[in-house]
């Protein structure tokens, strides 16, 4: 039995350019059905230094830093104790995160260069760099802004979930190529990048978007062998270990409140995302989802099976990395981390 823990990461508070307190955001996360969240304010660990990490009514609140140079190369640094300057360069701050025993995810690496608005993209510039833990393949705010046009602002606001593009093909290809180069898992995460901006539109005060609304969207669902302990520090350690190992599925919870299953089984065991399994005569991949949707099984970056339905079973497996993509009515829904077949 696996224990399922939905959570969200890449969240901003009033300690940088968000509008909410950590306590308020934790309350919104609880209401949204989450079990853990990760705060990553720009270039500071104020919440950590104020001893604001901990359990909030059953929600584990972890505090990291979004290392944020002005124009590009943002990096989500988790599990660190001291702030890291954005001015020292990408290679140096990746190394500093590792030196502190933390983990780091490249943030919103492929924001669109063809936006029909005035929001400049914040992209990752060095796609040959090494040493980072993983990639934020899907950033909810980036996706929304990429598809935003001021001329169609109201339509965009009310139909925003239908306009999401999901991870770009370039990011997915990069992620697959990194996993093809190593026997370990290079993990992916999804970020909400919430700020809950206050905004005035033709004299009307709006918040774009409230914490509660955003926390119901792009999430990371952990599939753990054991329940998270009551001790916060140990729970934090286990959450970060799970993210580092790719034991999560990135999912837009707008489309369903239930969680998918993806595993590969042989004659002796089942393996879930972030795990490894040996190939034998009975090895097969299984995907189960709650709504009829387009399911794609991807092996070493190539689609090997596609099925419209609630379930996919595939038994012609080869050594390598298998992951799953799911699209609900052609809209991005689920992206799993790989399972390694040897």
C-alpha cells in the first residue's frame, strides 16, 4: 500500500512579492486538500529565520528560497539553511545549494518568447549545465502568462484552465535526454508560482490569483511507502528525499480530485515513479486514471503506446526509463516521473 500526499511548491509570501502570510497560505492549502507546501520567496529565507516552518493544522510548511537573478536563471533551493546570493552565477549557486546539503530545481526554464503581453520571460539560459537536482517542467503561472493577452483578459481569466499548454516539448525533450544519460532518476516537479497579485482592471480590484484557487491546480503528489511522521523535521526530510528521488507525479488537480496510478510490475514486485525494477518475462506497465483521457506511455523519450480510456497496460517493455503523460480533452493533466527498468 502506498500513502498519497498531495502538495504544492513554488509559493511566494509577503516576505517577497506575494500578498499572504505563511499562516494564511497554510490555511488555504488545508482548504485546498493539500498535505504539504514549500515556500520559496525570492532571495530570502525570512520565514525560516522567523521559525515559521512546521505543521499548520496538518499541513507541513517547508521553507526554501527561489534564487532569483533579475533577468533569468531562477533556481528553487530547498533544504538549505543560509540564503544564497543570485549574484554569484548559476554554477556557483547550484554548488552552494549542494554544499549546504539541499536540493535544487531549475524554475520555469522555457517561458515563451512570443508572449502577447508586456511580461518579460524569465528563462534558464545554460541548458548544458550540470549539478542541479531536477527541473520544474510545469509552472502554472508561467503557463498562464504565456497565454495571456490584455485584449482578451476577461475571457482568459474565466477560461484560464482551458488555455494551459503544459510542459513545453523542449523542456520534456531536455528532461528525457538527461534521464537517458544516467541510470539514476533526474526528477521533475510542478510549481504553482503563486503570488496572489492585487490588480486593478478598469477600476475593479481583483486578486490574480487567490492562494486557495491556485493551490487547487498544479500539484506534486507523493507516493510514499510509509506515513509521514508527526515529527516535523523528519517529515520534512522525507518529503525532500521523495522529491529528490522523483517519487512524485505532477498533476493539475482541476480535472479530478482523485489520483492516478502508474506502476511497473514483474513477478516479484511493483515499482512506482522514482523507483527501479528488473525486467523479466511478466513485466508490464499499468496506468489507471479516474476519467477517460489520452494516456501516453513514454520510453526513453519516445511514445511507445497511446490509449484513450481509463487504463493502459503495456507488456512489451525494454530496459530504460518509462514515464506517463495524460491529456484530458487535449488539455495537460498528468506527468509522472520515470520508472527505471533494468
